[in-house]
């Protein structure tokens, strides 16, 4: 499963297209507390969050996440996109809630493995 | 706009003398929060250190950087890499920590509403630092600041 496939399957809107869209997604993590995500997410995860400010890019970059999906149609802040371009992190937007989106991502990852 | 990558200087992995570098952190400025830990991670990656060691160093440097940004006026993060260990020191000028035992408790935080809304201040930072360093020391002087020293074994 890569970023390109997940965009198609879940009808996501890609907001920062600078990342590597063929990048493999090995797992996922859902959370809005940055320290929780720092401690418990893994390399290759797709990170599902409601946070839209630029500090999410530093977390995703430090943890080598495959990308970030924002929930409930929340749009990334302008400086978030600028930083995502610098750090090569794909950011996507979904109109689903964290619960629904996490379930769908989980199913997709389980199916493809 | 600061280009992040410019902060990273090439590292000679064959150099046997300890590598040292200090980074300035501005208190209250969330715009650049994470820039120092991102640089530290890149430096350690360039040195060819094992992935789990880099991961631990990234977590502890990130949390100490966020602590300085959230609570202090300013601070310095010092990175030292020798043949055995990675040492990260976070020295700040700020209010200090009145009760370190309390601050070390999971979930305890003095963060204001603005910081919490951004997803910081969950009372996990110091716990993460403790959990992901092999040796951790913390001290503080009220009205002066806090001093954290984290050591991560390279092997």
C-alpha cells in the first residue's frame, strides 16, 4: 500500500504533492497529542490527526511517517504546507472522522498485506 | 523563511574526536519548534548510527526542544557524540520546575490552554525523555531555569 493507492481508495485530497507518492505505508497511527504520536507511532505509518498547524510536519519528519491525513475536511495551515514541501511530507485531507478513517485505513492495510 | 537543511553540516564519520554542536532555542516561538531535533536527527543519521539509536535521540531531543519553547525564555541544546554515547543536554533560562517529582508524573502539566490546543502539554514529554534515554538527569533552580541531560548508548 502506498500513498497514491490510499488517495484513490479513500478519495483523499492531496494538499502537498511534494512527497514521494510511491512511499510504502506500513502501518497507521491516530492521535492529536504530539508527545503520544512521538512515543508510539512508527516509521512508515500514515498519521491521522485533527492538528493542522506546522508542528505536525516536524513530528512526521522525525518519525519518518509515510504521510499525514487530516480528518473532518480540516485544511492544513499555509505554513504547514510550506514546511511539508521542505520536509517532503505528503499531507492529505479526508472528509471522514478520525474513527471512520482509521477503520478504513486499517481495513485497507490488512487487506493488502 | 529559514531553509531547514542549511543547519546541517556534513559529518565526518571517521573522526575519532567527540562531535559537538550547540543549538539555540527561542522560548515561545512555535514556528521553529522541531527544527533543532530535526537537525540532530539528520546529523546522527549521516553518522550512520543504528536506526533505533537515532529514533531514541530524535524523541528525547524533540521533547526537550518543545519544553524550552513552551516554558522557557530561551535555551541551548547541546549534542555530543563520542565513540560510546550520544549526549543531549538541554539548558534553559526560565521559571524552572518547582516540583520535579510532580513534573515527572505522567499526565501532569502546567501548560496553558493555547499550548494544549496545539497538542502539546499532555504531560508526557518528560516521561518520553526518561523512557527513551539510557541515562536521564534533571535539575532545576527556581527563577533561573532547568537542566536536562540525556545519554543514549550507541550500541
